């Protein structure tokens, strides 16, 4: 810890001497988008609360960041004006200079791939995919991929899927008649990590398998840029063979043909709220919104986006993975077609005479068996059995086609739902934190772990806020302010430890106030259980993010990157899964006991 404190002090001194991040008028080197994260946010004339208000922006709106000063960012507003907002009330996303409407799908490489409600084996199975089945790609972390399947959103294990790029993706200007030259290559590794940055500390956003063909959009030293999931990503050159240039001649632009397949398609909104945008891309401007259950007529579908018309006559685009799309069939269609069915997820599933586990078993079904649904009674489905018999099956062990809401059996997620949790990845920007014996940057590792924890908490219905979601500096005072502003039910600061003695190892959970003890002890217990690391106990620590925080708070040291063995371990995907599980379960146990 002493070495870590000295490094922090040195980093702070360098920041003062060279004004790395606080120099007035410093422009951002890459276009960064601010996503507003509070219902209404005041835009001010200057970087501080003492400046007058010039405008207001709303939650979910996106604006380009054009300047930074201390904990404030300057935004380019849609009106042409500019103004300043507090950085702890926004989320930052990197934006392409040339937005694209491309999207991807994932393809299952195995039979019986579990489709879960969240990124982890503790989350409920809500469906399955067989080998060759496709689903819409939404996002991915190191071990889990978020997908859209049959109108539902969930997660599958990344190691059992491959990503299929959408056809026609391009960053070239429309209408150009000149030919373009692109480089392609073939993956040689059995599984190759795809990262969001061109270095080994970059977050893993997906994987490519051996013999996959990639198109190279940029090169930087030993790294190659590709388009993955509709966004730029990076892979290491050492695992790409046969790099060659190909000349492509774009076709003459023409009006898009009418697609008969789109005629008569009706979409039912499955998300609680769905934004309507002016283009088929997440970067498109929001022009309206729809609510769950709203039905829309689909005019056209391009790359997993659907063009619709709102009630006010305005046309806009919505993400197809939030629509349950069905053909608006004529009234003369044969009765019974398109009926809702339930699909069994486990071998030996009991079919009962009534909607309770106390009712007698009348039949048993195996994984993959399907039955027509008659009605939903509570958390049970009434189904048709062979021989015109009736049975009941528990909703949490089947998947359902159509717009039926998923029945979730209460698990640890019930204790996290609705809780406001602030996840604080320590350090960032010019403050690297500790540096491991092999060069691991603590700031990158903190962010990597935090992202996996956030995915699990979001899937459980928690209201999660990150103090930073990119490599930027956030002061300790601002981190505490975020906790207070959000009225956090829990504040978790994530760190990795370092000391001169390379033999020291283990995990530690720090608290400061009496209200923090339960939070620290529960998380510490689950961390040790899930990681197998040495238990250094929960103990009192005089840290500003704990001392000045009036909400329950904990600071975690998740292993020593000054220990060569532990540094190697904490960088593995399996450890990141286990340690994020530890934090997740620890929070659940804490709220369960309250």
C-alpha cells in the first residue's frame, strides 16, 4: 500500500506541473459522446456551479464533448450553442467519425446453448440455441455475449458463439464512383480476443475463431483495426495471416428496392421504453419513443433496424431486437397457426395436474419438447398434452415464443432489484494507480472488473452508476459527490493492490464507518469463496471515498499485482468472472440481510 500511495502522490504532482488534464481550452483528441444520465441536467456558461444556466438537457440525450476542464466537460448542443455540464452526471462513449448502420448476428457453435437472463451461470435459463442458430448481437464482455432472441434480451457464453458480420458495411462516402482498396486477412489462432483499444489492457468485446476472414480498416504498430459488432475494434497482427489488398468498386447508388418480405409485418415493442431515431443507428437522433406493448407497422428492415411511422406521421427507426415481429396474416388463415408454444429447457421436467408443485405429476418432458400454450396462470403455463389432455408446467423452466413476459424464479437478483449501486473503478487518466511486475496498469484492470460487475447488476434490475466508464481522470471528491447525488444504497470502489514485497498476496475489503461493516464483510466473504485467494479480512481504512461518503461504502483490493503469480491470475478471463461474481453475490447477501 505504501508504494501505491507514493505513486499516487507522484502522479498528482506531475498533473500539477504539466497540467495534463486540467489545462483550460484543451480539446479532446478523439470524438467522445456524452450520454446524459440524470432526468434533467443544467447546462452552464462555464465549468462550475457558480456560472449561469444557459440550457437544460434530458436523460438519454447525446452530445459531442469538445473541451474539458477539471470535472466539467463542454458540450456541442443541437441548437448550435455550447455549454458546460458536470462530468459525473454523464456517461462517455467513443464515437466513430463516420457513423455506420451496420450490425451483427451471433451464431451458436453447439447444440443446447443456454440463453440466460444475465451474464453468469447463476442467472435463469430463458431459452436455448442449437448449432447454427442465429441471434442479434447487442454487446459483449470478456465471457458473455448479450443477444436478442425471439423478442427477448439475454446472454450466452461467448466461447460457444461466433460473430457474423452484416453484409454491406462500409465507411466510404455514399455516391463515390472511385474504387477503394481494402486489406483482408485470416485468423490463425484457435480463439482470438477482440479488444476496444490497440493494447493488451483493452477491454475484450468479443472473440474470433480460427479461419475467420476479417477486413482491416486501420493499422497501428502491431494491431489491426476491424469492424466488430458495428463498432471499431482491434486484434493483434501476430494472429492474422494472408493479409492482402483487394480492390472494390462500389455500385452506382440507386433507390432501395421495395422488399416484399417487409410488407404486412407488425412489430410489438418488448422493451419498457424504446427510442425512435432519425437513422438506423444508435448514434441517430431521438425523434420519439414507444412503450412496451405498442404495435407498429414495419415499412422496411435494414441491418436489424426497422423503419416505422409514428402516430404523428413522423418516420423513424427502431432497433429490431426490441420488437417481436410477426406477419400480419389475413383473416382467412387457418385457425391455430401462429399459436404460442412453450419449449422445455431441461430433461425430466415434470408436467403437473395443476399450477403448483404440490399437484400430481401427469407426464414428464425432455429438453426441446414443445407444447401449445392454452393460458398463463400466475407463474405457470397451462398446456396441451398428447391425447387432448391438459397439463401445467412452471414458467421458469421453459422458454416461450411470442411476446409473453419471461417468468423469473426469485434468486439473488430479488435482493438487488431497484437498488442504486455506484461502482467506482479506481484511478484513470493520468493516474495509472499501481503498475504490476509485468506492466499491468491497475486503472485498466479496475475498469475491466467494474464492467463485468455492472453487467451482472444491470441484468438483476439494479440501478447502476459508474464513476467512470473510460480511461479518464475523476477526482476523489467527484466520486463521493456521485454517491451523494445518486443517494446510493451502496458504493463500491474497485482496486488492485501493490507492495514492495512480491510474496504478499490476497484480497482485502476496507470500510471506514460502522454502517460500512456489513457491506465490507459480506463482499469479503464472497470474494474469498469465489476466487480462492488468501483472506486478508475486512478492515478499517481511512480512504477519502469512504471517510467523506455518507452512504454505505467499501473499497476493495482484489489481489496484488506486485506478486507475479497473482498478477498473472487476475488478468485471466476466469478470474475476472469469479471476482465479479464475488462482488455481485456479496452485494446480494448484504441487501438480503437488511
